[in-house]
């Protein structure tokens, strides 16, 4: 593992100046954090938190390397904490290209060692460096982005908050198995872009549909490797420390529910919270919301069930046959957790028999199949193997 301690600045002493008054269940006393002269032990950590003040590709700006979120986060209470470390603030390099390479290297090292990086940004385009960390490990991932727009940009655009997804899609060789957008707002996106993503067998979920069927976020997160959350997806009322804010979006409670579902997911291995502009956060309300979002992720993480794929011996199997008599979809329901999966048949190169790729789904998918329709989640996955 690279020597992480040389790439991070310690926390501002003001953040932990009141540590003697912290209760035994407050996060500040339960998290091992980076102070002057002492770097936390990462080797045995399960979750690492750090902030990246890189805003060159964003209209959000921050003149300070400190992060207000910590002051709120450390005051919150938890019990039975996983092993969490706060690495501090990533030191930026002389050039943007070097900074993004450093972000990639740090995330690759953490992912390689099974430590979940939780990144507090910084522009949303920092997400591209996290994606490249997965690619450097030869991992094919599902990226879920909570964002009011798609951030595809134009081919000629430089890497920026509004174009980073386009750079991921065009990156060769591709390691983006699947992409999901949660909460896009139609008036912010081109219908051509929406059609393109649909034709690529990606999933995009409008804000209204998301709010109407919020429980569907759970299987989305169980299929996700990396969650990239643009805070501008939250209503300005709840998160005004962002120049891209909008009157519509997720509520604060809904943002926390997304993070809890993410924490529960056994598959998810990285989280990024982007576009926080603390210069605009005079009341610290956005910092408090993001601190609570982190709390909900950790609370969900404690509930993980080590159910990355269904244990077939512990599942009830349901086979839905279609009217043509040729096609069927097999569903699996865990008897211990109540979670659902679908089997998507595919053939590995050199194999004679079909294998099953398990896709996390919901009871709603099972109901759709029983009505004679192929669930979109199943169809888009199947099309990727054709």
C-alpha cells in the first residue's frame, strides 16, 4: 500500500478542541482521525473518510482546505461502530492532472485493501478519478449517480463537473458495466441525452418516479459498486451551499434514506459526496445535512448481511413463464432477509452451458413479470451480454 500519510493534511485542531467533552457514544471519540504528528491506522479500517478541495472544473469554490462537515459529524452519536478512520484533507498537486492521478492512486490503494473510501468533494468531476481507480484494478463496476442532470457534456469539453460522465463512457477500455441516474429533472437534461443513455441500456430515473417508488432505491444500491452523490440533487431549501442548487430535488430525509440504502449494500465499495461549497454555508445547515448523510451510511453499513449474491440453499425459487412458452425468468427470495434477485442467463467464453448473473431486484419486478412484462432491470442486463 502506498504511504498514505504523506498525501494528507491533518484536521484543523478546532475540530477536536472539545474532544474532552465528547460523550462515549459521540463519533468524535469513536473515529481514529489524522492529527498533527499522528496518522490513523488504515490497515484494519473498514471505512475511510477524507475531503478533496479540488474545484477547478466546478463553479463551486472553497478558499479553505478545512471541512465544516466534520464539526457537525463528530457531534453525532452511534453505538457498535465499524472501524472508521478520518484521513484528513488530500493535498493537491501542482497540476490538475497530477492531482487526479493522486486521487486515483489513493482510492486504488484503499479499494485494493477492502477499505471503503468516502470522499467529500470538491467538484463532481473528481468522480472520474475514482472510476479510474476501479479501472486500474480491472474491476467492471456499476456506477449510480444521484444528480439532477447527466453531466455528459460534449466530446470536445475538458474534464469538468458537467462533462465527467461523458469522459467515463468514452474511457477505453471501458470498465463501466452499468450506470444508473437517480433523480434527474427533465428540464435540466436534453431528451437526446436521455435517449442515448436508454439506448446504451443504462437506467435513468426521473425525480417524480423516484419519489413515487422510493423503495426501489434499495435494489439499485445492492447492484451498485460506487455511489456518486451531487449535493445539487437535494432541494436548495435543505442544501443551499451549492451554486447549482434548484428549488426542486430530494428532501434532506430522502438524501439520508439513499445513504442508508447505500450503507446496507454488500456490493458498494466507494461513496462520493460532491459540490459542497462551504463558503456559502453560513448557517452550517448543508454541513449538518451531509454529516447526517454520513451517519446514515454508517448506520446502514452495520446492517450488512454478507449477501452479495443469493444463497440458493436459503432462497425460495419462483419461475415466471411467459405466454410464448419459450422464455422464463427465475426469481430468488432470501428466507432470512426477504431480499429478491433475478437470474439473467449468459454464456462465458469457452463455456458450453449458460451461467446466471444475479441482479438484485424487488418484489415489484416479480409482479411486473407475473403481468407478462419483462422487468426493465432484467432486460437491460440481458442486453449487455448479447
